[in-house]
């Protein structure tokens, strides 16, 4: 058997699968397939904490031009003879 190039690959995949399972569980709760009896508030808080550690928060980014104004895009055409 060939040696592994990245020894941490298996751990990364295991972590992604665990995060996927947590997301699936919360999604099932959100759409009503699971009830409050299926997931306790403590378990929901634990899932939230784990997801916050595993997935980055989405942030809005505002792109502005010079002096806070709009961004200017300058396009130039290349000579097709090249």
C-alpha cells in the first residue's frame, strides 16, 4: 500500500462529516421534521457552539472607490493582431 501524502486528510474528512451531520440535524429541526422532544435546548446550544467553531461566519463587505465613492471599472481592449 502506498504511503499517504497528507496524514491529516482522514481527520479533515471525519471533521467535515461530523459538521455535515450537525447541519443536517439542525435543518431537520428547522423544517419541522424534528420536535422539541427530539432535540433538547442544551443540545441545540452545543450544536451551535460546534458549528461556530467549524464554519466561518458570513460577513458583508462593502467595496468603495476613492473617497468613499463608487468603484470605477476601466476596461481596455487588446489588439487582436497579437
